[in-house]
């Protein structure tokens, strides 16, 4: 779950572990993006437009993004952004609930 010595945790990995532990699958066609620091700070997605393009190419319809990535939405082409239902989360717990459909 930890990537090298960066002090960051991949949020999709955490959600996968929660999904397994709870026996509840992640919502269909959902991509979860983001990282969390060891101290609990949500880290915005690097290269948001490129990352969303990869999600589209993989068939994602819903994308969970950290609230910290809102500042980069202007870098995403409108046609790419309109391809998704963008769902923003504030914390790892919030992302987990939304990814598992437990809002």
C-alpha cells in the first residue's frame, strides 16, 4: 500500500482492502484517484487531464477525486470532463463510503 519512502498511501489500495474486508464491491465503472499522506492529508491528482484520459480509455463512468484536485479542473478539456460523473471526497473515509455506495 505504501509507495517507496514517499510517505503517501494509494487510496485505491485502501478502498480495495476495505471492500474485501466488508464483502462489498466497489461500484461498477468507478475509478478512484488520489493519495493520502501518512498524516491524513488528501493529495491532489498529478496531471489530472492525462489521468482522466486513462480512466476514460479504461471504461470508467464515475471518477472519485480528492477535493484538493478541484483547482486543476480548468486544465481538463470540457469534452473529457463531460464523459464522467465526477464525485469529490474530503477524506479517505468519505472516499471509501462513496466508492462502496454507502453514502
